[in-house]
């Protein structure tokens, strides 16, 4: 296994008792050159090395994500170090996911990433105060001048594929009803669940969901993975998923094993290609540890990726 070291400026300051990276810009990680516009591909060593993640070319059907598919057996695995997100509040109390193990393959059209990490329990959210286990893959849209790995920057966005255990449960098992979530509650009628009421119809249901009526992608049923474009903190915008997007995870013996499938090239998004610089970042959330939004474990610099 290859252990991927974090590249970039990681000298530490102590501010109010909290260790923070010393960065040229507070909008996110940049390179060590002192420029404010982010590192170029040359700053992050684009040529393949022993520590790079390699997307191996194989002959297999990648359309259906399968963590147990036999073709994963001979694919090299890289170990990526994560740390508690340090840049923006609320921050996590500690690093809950310190490493993830990553394999990647391509059939020439799709790329599949197999990621596994330790998590002692399955967390799928639902009731108030419950949060979902999750993992995100992040790619720069531009590689000539890389965006900050922490959610990109204005006019230099990042492209994110965000899986949640909650989305997968809802897609594969159905979204839990209010009665299932709160079995001891007494409800005359919950507007989103009036399927047994006279005159039921979807337009009537949408009256109680302004997001659906407005066409907000976040309000529609999920298929396991969201595609997101971001240009800095608090700018995440869900985009309509690309053809070929898919994700599935299995949890066993205290470990998640997830496969995320994406097209090599996404119009208006990121492109993974042989013979050019490619990069990736990762983030993981443990819902059982109350991790959500900025409370997460992250890579602190872009990881070079080579495509076969």
C-alpha cells in the first residue's frame, strides 16, 4: 500500500490554544509560493510518484458500484491521511477518521473509487439531532491554477461527489415515515404522508414542500450521491447529477467500504484524463460523533492522481 503524504504549507500556529495551519490566505489552503491565487499544478508535483493515487485501466462494467467486485483484488491501494477540519467553525473536537484507504479504476469512460474507513457504528440520520455518516470526493475544475482544497474559491471552483448513508438508505429501503421515526408521537396528519387521504395527488403534496415546488435539487429523492459545485465556504450548490453517477457502500465489522462512480469528464465540472495533471481531495463525516457540515476530517492538500 502507498501512504500518501500531505503536500503544501502545513506549519502550525497556535491561536487561542488551537493548532491551525499557517496559510497565505484564510480562504483555504494554497501553495507555498506566497501567491494568493492558489498553487499551480507544478506546485503540487503533477508527475506520478510512489505516493500518488493511480486510476488503473481495466476491462469491466463499472456502471454498477460494487465494493466486493473481483476486479478490486489486484488494484493497488493508497492510504490517505486525514485530519480534523481546522479552518472554519464549528470545528470537530478531534480527528475521528485519520486514514482512508483508496483504490481507483477506469474503463475509459467512467472512473470508480473504492474507499474504506473505520466507523464503529452505522449512522443514517432521521430524527432531530441525528446525523449521517458521509464521505466526499473533491476535484478541482481548473488544474492550471489550483483552487484552495478547502471548498475552492471565487471563480476557481471545486467539483464534489458527496455520498451519505442517509441518501443510500432512503434510495434502497425507502425514506422512513414520521411514524417510524417517532413511534410514540400522535399525529393527526403529516402533510408529506397523506397517501391514505381522499384526493391525494403530488401537486397537493408539493404545497407543503416549497423546495419541491421551486425545483430545488436538495428537495428531491437522492440516489446515494450528490454532485456539488463550490466556490468557497458556504457556497455549495447541488447540480443535476451526470449520467453515470452512482454510489453504494457496505458496512461490516466497524468499517465502511464505499464505491463512487463518476464520468471521467463532466461538462461544466472536472475532467480526469491521462497525460495531464489530476488531483483529488477527501472528507469524511462520522454521524455518530455528531459530525455534519464543517465538523469533518479532511485532506489538507491536493493529492496528485495519475490516469492510466
